[in-house]
């Protein structure tokens, strides 16, 4: 048994033993969970995939004379931001698109530039064009604003992603006879390919399946800088059926994360275009798992062949919310490059970069070993599998028109 | 026997001439058209796999040059922007010729442009748009 406090003492003394989520698998195979739980203090996990519910808020500073873009309009490089706050606070979502983007009018739309691309350019230190429009008040008389702005000129620039790091995900296929364009990539007709999106055995929430060590306030690697778990992510769904090893068999837990965008890097926040679907942000997240006891290491040592995902049809079933899996495959099979679905051999592609996730594990390991990254104690747990917390579909109800 | 994949650029005045037919009849060359189109500037572009005996092949190439057809080897055409590629691998099942594969050890995406036939299927489906076309 170890505490986070004890592990932090070791980090400060330079005596901490850190291994990646991949290394721990081999170690446990050689030495067993008991020995490894005594020898290892921290296991680093990582993931690097498209995460649509990402975005950043900014305080742009006050112009002279003052303008209240709050309740008005504001764009960064033509991409509209949300302005429903005070005078100069704005939020830019990863999937926001310029008003004149043709979307899917020319099908499949290319979505070459959206909020995610603006975020990446800001993080890279590039100037962006800010346009503001306001209705004018006695205290904020200005109506229009157009200026270049740089991230370093802003008072705050904070990445705040309301759902990231999905614990497991679907394997997407297309049973129809036409190509379809989805957030899981282009899916060729008649089971032409199978796309998945997870770092599998490196993925943070898959290595701590019951959220024993991760909670609200956990310090993480976020976009190349330091961030924190702010809350459970939206659609957090811990009650999904699990295998004996505790791993959910379908998309389950999620986290909301927050961190200072100014210290992040464009290598780990990448603006992305999903053909026929939209713009999104690839986010790099790394999570340290403190090895509190043998159970923690048992979970952290789970490998690809023991993590299962469901194969889901995205031509009819997914869009129409028709439940049903075409089968279950593990990440070892997915990584082999082909799986068998309905008797057919289907090539697989991953949307989430395993090699980049691995780099994140190594980077976070380096930070902890150097003493630059002290672990934090979570201040509250995430809703767990037996909490009753779950995910609901929208129940539509008729809106009754008032009679004249 | 020589076999090469080449990109032919036909100037406007040659677009309606039976150039490939001559390659077959006069020089006994085999061809496989991988791609062909006329660009808005009315320049014809054709990607050919051309094969035949060495001296016939060379004569055929000379013939193309004498007509004013510009040529370049195919491998120059689809280029991976190494700083943009995140090595996710979603392009791998899209590639019809296995020019894009995953290295089983490093899990990085390998691009073998000798195998690339410049179909461009990978270009628009690449999430960070790392595959670029340079004709």
C-alpha cells in the first residue's frame, strides 16, 4: 500500500519509479502483479485522437473605447465564437465553422478550417484576426472592432474540453452499398473497412477502469502542457456492461479537462478535418496512475487482447439509434490490420494514433522522473459503475401552440 | 523488360492526338492507365504504367518528348507532409496498393511512394490533411 503523498515524496527525492502503460504489461508478465506493485510507483497512460467536445475560452482584453461583444458577435479568423458572457469573454468550440463554409452542400464537405484549426494556430503563436460586433451601451459604446490578436496578448486563454478521453469506443463499419462519411472516417460500402478510435492498452480510462485513482482535480498532461480533470465528461456512462477485468465493452466513462492554453503546444493540439463530417481537434492527453496497491497494477497491466469493443453499423443502426452489435473484437485483433465480420475479412484503420499516445506516455514519464510533475490528490471521485449515473436519450415531447 | 509509372502532361494542342496508340503500335509498349483527366487549363494529364523492352521503352520516351509531352516519375506526386502526419493509420485500409502500411513495431504509418498510384483516396480522408498532391 502506498499513498499519493508518499509517491510525491519519492518524486521530489528523485527516487520515483515510473513506467509506461505498455512497459507495465511486460513487467507484470515477468514479475507478477505483487512484485510490480511494490517496485513501481506510477504508470503513465496516453491518448491522441480527435475529440469534438473541445474548445477554449479567452478574455481578449478591453479596447479603447470599450466594446461589449457579450451578447453580440465575435469571430476569430472568420470562425464564430460564443459570446453569451460578460463584455470580452468568448468561447471557441473545435467544431465551429466560418459562416461561408459550404458545409455538406457540396457533398462530402471538406471542412478544411474550423475552430480547432484556429486553436492550433493560436497555440503555435500565430496572429489571428478578431472581429467583434456589438449593440453599444452607455458604458460600452463601441459597435465594431477588427484587430489582429495573439495568444500572448490575451488575459486568459484556457483549453476547456467538456468531453475527452472516451473509455473505449465503437468499431465503425458500413453495411450499406454506398460510401458514408462519418466522425469515424470514410466507411466504404459493404464492410469495406472498419475504423476504430482508441489507444487501447495505453488509453487512460481503460487502465483505471473503475476510476479508482482518477477523479476531479487529477493533474494530467494536456495538449503538451499541464491540465486537470475538471469534472466527469458529458455522456459519462459508467454503467455500461463490463468484462471480468472491469473493462467496459462499449463507450463508457469520459472526463472534462481544463488547462492553460498558453503553455500548450501545436504538436499536441491538432486541427483536423473529417471529410463529410466537420472540423475537430486532435487532443493529446496523458494520465499518471499512482500505484496505490496490487489492484491498481492489475488494472494498469491489462493488455490489448483483453480489451473488447463492439462493431457497429454506421449506415443504419448508429444514425437511427437502433441498438445492436455485429460482434465483439479485441484491440489486438484490431491492431493486426484485419478482423472478421459476418465471415468477411475487413481491413482496420485507427483514428487515434498509437505511436503518438506512446510518445505522451514517455513524455509524462520524463516529467515525473525529473521532478517537474507532482501528482495531485483528486478532490472528488468520478461517478462509478454502481453510482446509478448514466446516459439518457432525448425524449421528444410535442410543443403545444398557444391558442389565439 | 522495363516497367515504370510516369505522369504525362499533354499541352493543349496534343490533347486530341492518339499519342498512347502510337506507343503501342510503333514501339510495342504495354500500358495501364492509372488516371487520366483534362485540367481546367486544358492541359491533359495521364498517369501511366508503361512497360516493354528496354530499347523500345527508351524510343517511346523519346517519341513522347519529341511531341512536347512533359514527363515526371509518379513517385514525386503524392507527398506526405511529415510534420502534419500524426500516424493514426486511418488511411491504411483506404490505400488500394498497400503503399500506406503500419509498422508493427513502432505503430507508425509507412508511406512507400514507389507503390503509390496517385489515386488520391488518402488525400481528403486524412484528418490532419498530411497527404499532399504535387503534380
